[in-house]
């Protein structure tokens, strides 16, 4: 299971555990638990946390317990990877 570290505009950080994916929903960026083996956000996904997109400076995906996912820094302004 992946987790994310979010850096906000005030330089504070938030840790989101048990989230597989995120996407922009209007003015918010929402993190989801997609379920066993699913790789898409759909109606079966569970919302884990939401943040105002304009306040997010960076999103960093962190390793899961097995160390499968490497940390991948992403720049966030319109949610495009850098």
C-alpha cells in the first residue's frame, strides 16, 4: 500500500496513508484507496483525504511496507508531473 507526503504552501507537511491514487476534483485534490489490485479511480474507490489544490506545493509518493514503490516527487500546479 502506498502513502503520500504533501507539502503545503505554508511549508507544513501532511502524510496520507493507505492511498493508492489521487486526482483533482474541482478546487480540491483528493486521495483515494482504489481497492485490491485496481489501478483506476472509480465509483468503488474510497476517498481518504482532500486538500485545496492551490495550497499544494508538492506531492511525494512514499514506499509501501514491502518497499515496492520508490519515492517519486511530483510538482503540482495543475497536477502535471515535472
